[in-house]
């Protein structure tokens, strides 16, 4: 199971990856405003690097439920100083978390090698062509609706089956557009147009979502369905259920874990893999 990113190939057959969240935003659900200053964002990125992060995912627009859209110019103003600084000091792959081709294009030029699009390359008509021509790694996520409305009573007949169909359709669209599917990772979009029950069903049936041997990315870190399940209102206090789901997710086939807290999730991942390969 490999993931091609520009000029490198990551072998995920036996060893998963931790993707660290770097929100350069004032309104993200968990840490909004904490890293809006570039110096604070860089300090946090360096801390995650020391804790063993494998990928840094940089975003300048919140995609929490009800979030307001941000203009491309403002999104670029937030992320580019951080991307440029990190590209000059680390070889760790940098990911741009955006659904705008204009933002993605500049980020890829300045040092990002991964495109993480919550719309699955559907939100901007120029995004698929950019993804195909750039050579970047691509994360295709499933989302029902869009951030402002996605949590307003989402309904599925069979949530896992419908996400699986979506993945197959998007991979077919990638092939048609000339995007090498070996550069694609699939994300079921935990919390993006799903109820807590939907999220738990996805996690229970995670192996059913492996399509064409593409790696699965799991993003459960600090999300509200943990609060709905456990009654914990403070996002920061949702660390340990996140760690538990990193271990469970790896055992059930996920390979990449997008998290806020790098070290405990990194250690859970490595411990689970040691058990799986013993």
C-alpha cells in the first residue's frame, strides 16, 4: 500500500502516519485563534515535529459546522508565511487544507506537496485539473453538503455503502482527469455531514471502505461525536478517546491519522503496529 507524493513514495503497508493539524484560523472548533499569529503557528509546528509528526496539515479556513467561508486572499495571507517558513527548515511533507484552487496552487508552489480537500475535488471547478497536473499527493474526503449546513439532520440509507460508492466515483473521475490514483488517499469524513451514530458505524465497518487498495485517512481528533458519546464538552479533554480510536483505526486498516495531539497518538500507532507485526 503506497502513496505517491511528488518525488517520493511512502510505503504504508506496515507503518502508518500521523498528520498534525495546524489551524492558522481564528475560529476552528478546537484551537481557533491559538495559532493565527505566524510565530505561534511555527512554534507549534516545531513542537509537533519534535513529537514525531509525519505530515503537517496547514489550513487557513475553518470547516467546523456552521463555519463562514473565507476569501482566497485572506486564506493565503494566513497560510503562506507559515508554509514558506516550514518549507525552508523541514523535509516533512506539508499539506494544504483548502477547497480553493487559487489557494492550493500558491501553497504547492511555496512548498506543500499534499492537497487536502474536504470537498473531494468538487468544490472548485479548477481543483481536479490542478491536482492532476501538480504531482501532489491528494486526500479525497467525503462530506454530505457543505460546512455551513452539513450537520443539519444528515440522512443516509447505509452510510458506509454510500461513502464507498462516493470513493469509487471520485477515483473514476480522477482516472478520467489524468490524476494517478496512486497519489490518492481516501478520508470518510468523520463529522462532516454525519451524526454521532453515523460516525460510530463508519468506525465499526472501517475495513469496508478500503477501495482499490488506497490508504484510508481517519480524522476523529477532538470531534464533537466524542462529546455526544462520552459527555465531554471541552475539546481539549477529548484526547484519550482520540488515542483509543487511533489504535482501533490502525487495527481496522486506516493508515493516516489527522490529530491535534501528536505524541500520544504517535505512540498509540507505533504500539498497535508492534502488536500487529509481532
